[in-house]
C-alpha cells in the first residue's frame, strides 16, 4: 500500500516537459499521428524536416520509448522560434556562451535522470550517439567537447552503422586538464555538446557554435568533457532562425531494433514502420515483400501488425539467409522474454519477375526496390521495373490491392508505371531521405482490370482494359 504522503510526493514529482524526436524525413505526419494515437497528445512538426515536438508529463516517459516511428529522443531545455543572431561571428558566439547559464536546465535534467532509471544501459557507448545524425544533405553536424584551456581539433567521419547511412564530421576538442575536483566520493559528470546546424545565413560554423556553447556549459556545471564515454549529451539544434537546446534521451538510434544481420542496403526499421502505416494492413491481410533483402519490412510488420501474414523472398541466397537469421534472432529474443517465439513470416528464394504464387492472392505489396547504385544498375532498372510491376499486378488482388514501393530511381519508375497504367494507379507519394539520397515512397492502388496482357498491350490500350475490367466487375 502507498501511503497518502508517498502518493502526494509521487504526484508532486510529475512534471510537464517537451520531448523532441528525430524521425525519417518525409514521415513527420506519420510520427505525429502515432504520438496522438499512442500517447494522446498533439505533436508539432518542426520547420526543420525530420523532427517533431510534443509535450508530456513524466509519468508517460516510458511510453515515448515505445514509439516505432522515431529514431532518437531528446528533452527540450529551451526553444526559440525566431532567434536573433548578431551580425558578427564574435558577438554571436559570445551570446551563445552567455546563454548557457541562463537556460532552465532543472526540469530537463530531472527527465534525463528519470530516463536513466528505466532505460537499460547498453554497455559502453560506441562512438557517436545516434541522436546527432540527421538525414539531410544541408545539415552541418559537429560534436565538440570543450576544454577550459588547451584545445586540439581532430576530424573523423561518423557513420550510424548501416550501409545506407548519413555521414557527418565529428570535431573533437579535448582538454588536458580535468574539471575542478568535486566533493570526495562524488562522480564528476562527463558530457559532450553536439551541434546540428542548417541554413546558409549563419556567420559561424557548427564546430564553433558547439565549441563555445560547450565551453560555457562546462564552466557552468563543472562537468568534464569526454567525446566517447560521456554521461550526458547536450544538443544544440539550429535551423535558420529556429534554435532548440536539448538533452539526448537515447544512446543509439531506435531504428536498429530488429536487425542483427545487416545487408548492403538495410532499411531503417522506422522507415519500414512508416511504409507499413501508409499501407494500413488489416487483420488477415497477406503482405508481400518480393525483394526483402534483410527482412526489415516483414519483421517490422510481424511485430507491429501481427494480425496480418507476411511473405518475404529474394533472388539472392545471402539475402534470404540474412532474413532467416534476423527472424531467428527476434524469435529467440521473444522466447528469452517469455513470449511466444513464433512470427507470422515465411521466407522463400524466388525470381521476383516470376513469383511462385497464385494470381490475385496478395492484399498488400511493400518493398524497397533497387536504386541502381549499391544494388543493381540504372540500366537494368529500365527492364526490371516494368517486369516487377507487371508481376506484382498479377499476384495482387484487383480493385482492393495496394503497393507501397520505395525507390530513388524516380524517372525509371515513373516510366514503368505509365506502361502499367491499366493495372496500377498512383494515389500518394512521400518524399524521403535515404542515406542522403532523395527517394520516393509511392502508394499505388491496384485497378479492377483483369491481369493477362503484356505491359506493352496495357500501355497502348489502357482505356479499353479499364473498361473491360469495370464490365467484368459489374457482372460479378
């Protein structure tokens, strides 16, 4: 039993804070919908693409970590919608230094402490925290640990661990002196500052902002700078005139949750979730990924939409093996937690242009098509894409079937889709950033036309095909 006094303390300890989240660029609205659906609060989409913000009470902090559409989480210390930067670099950097001691750190630090109590530690940090990497070509990323006296600059490329990744520049300035000695037995907090900057009207660089702001943070808190074994990461996000200061709540990006065996073009689990939500799978739906790679899409679907059944396959033996290994990994993890280990997934090696499936047997098709860069080639795509769309149309249910297809080869895809005009209709496009590449997620609807003609025939007589299909539907 909790005494009235303890309950009173518990209630008083609940505070309201703003949480920021990085999400796959292009799926901000999907992430906002998920926040409203699962936490019951409205989310604001940032001017800086790939971020959302929402306000919660700390008793709901654990729920935030269960969101499937977010990559990284941070608690907002302060945000400025229209920050007025000084004209000269020296004045601006001096103002950033002064800002560190004026910010309302208390609530954000309390949330950070609370976050550590229920988040399992994942061992020693592996280089950079995923929270500082944002999928944008225009963002200059800099991570600077600021010293009180001596400064040494060293540049090294960062990677988020996947093959389709974004790279940033990590500039380290470490001190040869530690912070002032704390009280006997007290642990000296280790920290670093990460600056994410976008915009071309700033008089300063990301490195300079992180260095000077970080130096002021160190002086204010008497923390010790450490680039890799830090306890706390302070984020300085600058997008044109929007400035947000935060504290990271995730040690590594949440998009790594399902995959243990990576391939050359492994999709982020958060991007897979966005594609699945776009398709809106229903109970008993048959969902097909004919080019599964590592199985990222069907795995995310089986875990988040388990009432559907997922068929995955690839024409590459290594890809099929990776998918099977990833499925086994998830099953073992479920068994270790005491849950039923089974997953509604089956994996097959096949030719995606001649699938061993009955016609009109699939409800939804979701796949990551070869971009023609790391997988396949642009030249081969001109033959591959029409054949894929034609075979997908064969196995997909007329009138009710859907396809969600990701590709960066937009020109080739548009041409192939025009040739398949009698079988597919484009309903919606989400423009996303995949490893720095501008790609599209295309939502297609299967027409009611019956399958049976060649792609060329469909292209030349799409009107007659559509009319014939409508007539056949009306006779059923």
